[in-house]
C-alpha cells in the first residue's frame, strides 16, 4: 500500500514519540516539514527535563525557527501524534504555522478541536488548516500501550509495598 505524504511524515513523528516512550515519557512526537523536508523534530521530555514546557511541539518549533532563522514558520507543516494542548496550539498560532496534521485526538486536553480549537478563532490574527486522524490507530495504540504499562507498573508497586508490610 502506498503511503500518503501526510502518513510518511506522521510516521516520522511516531518515531519521535517512541523516543519519548523509551524514556518513560508520555509518547508524543512531532516533526515540522518545510519544502518537503523535515527541518525539525521533537518529542515530549516533560519528566526528563522537569519542565512543563518541554512538549514535543514546542521543542520542534524552537528548532525549526532556529533552522530557518525566523520566528515565522509561514511555509511549514507541523505533524504531531496527539492533538496539541492549549500551550502548543498557542505556539502554533504565534509561529504562524499554516497547516497542522494530528494523529489522534485528546478529548481531555486537546485544544485543536476537542475542548476548543485555537487554530480556528477568527478574532486572532492567524488561523491554521487542520487535518486530523492521520495514522490515528497507531498513534492512539502507542498512547494506550504506554498508559496500560504505567497502570501495571503502579499495581505491581502497590502489591510489592503491601507485601513488605
Ligand atoms: Zn503541548
């Protein structure tokens, strides 16, 4: 089966998410594409860096701006495995990214369609096109696997603690 361009880049974002997963971080990954090339990558490092701002999208936006020598990312597309939060959706608006592609949605925290859509507020000076559901199944499976393992690890820990009493 032939992969679409969006799937190809989402696959690269998933690879970034796996890096987070391997660090024990919630597996979220992001890539930014400019002129058909990946110019920046990022993954969630919130626990590792002990930094609430260390989201995948923010890391990738920082790198892309540095690479292009401009805070405006006007010809870029951002791919992210999970629907962006309010901070990252805000950073997307701030960096003038015109197109965002999302893997799976985040009903409890997503701000590009779930709770609200910060990319489509006409009162702001910038809106972004949004495509959702690209490799949705893979993106959500990775999240589910992570949280399943986290729950199991917590259960084991509780059990071990109870036995040592
Ligand atoms: Zn975020």
